[in-house]
């Protein structure tokens, strides 16, 4: 089995990006078979967080990635934290999840939220 590119199923929530003062760019999603344990698939979501205005962000944020099945149900969600204290202009991120039972996903939603 080979990797599957799901980037054409990506959705973003611009209103969430505006609220957090960032834009998400260069997004991609790939599923790969787990060859080590034959335990399904793993997903990797990659992209960059860019400051919307200026060079910095005011507060730390989390980038959320949610995968949906063909019935519109969330199958898994993954996240990464972006620290405001170390952020300058842009920061690449990578979200990963392991042991997914199937490669059949209809939608991948990626959006920022305030970090707690």
C-alpha cells in the first residue's frame, strides 16, 4: 500500500483564523499504512501558521485537525500548540495520529483556537 493524499478534502474556517489573528497556509494531509504493526493507517497534517497582522501573535493557539467519515462523524481529532512567546512571522506545524482503522475519510477540517 502507498500513501494517500487527502489534501483535496481539506477545509478551513476563516472566521476562526481571523479571530486568532492568523492564517493557515500550505496545508497538506497524507494517510500512510502503518507498516510496523499492521494496525491500520496514520495521518499527517502539515502546514504553516502566519501572523495576520504584523510579526507576532497575541496569545498561544492550538491548531486542530479533525477527520470525518462519509456520514459526517468526527473519527479523530489531533492538535498542536503554537506559543505566542516564541512565534515570529510564521511557524510550521505537524499533526499526527496513529492506528486509524480505515483510509476512507470524506473531510479534513483544520482550524485554530485559543490555547488554554
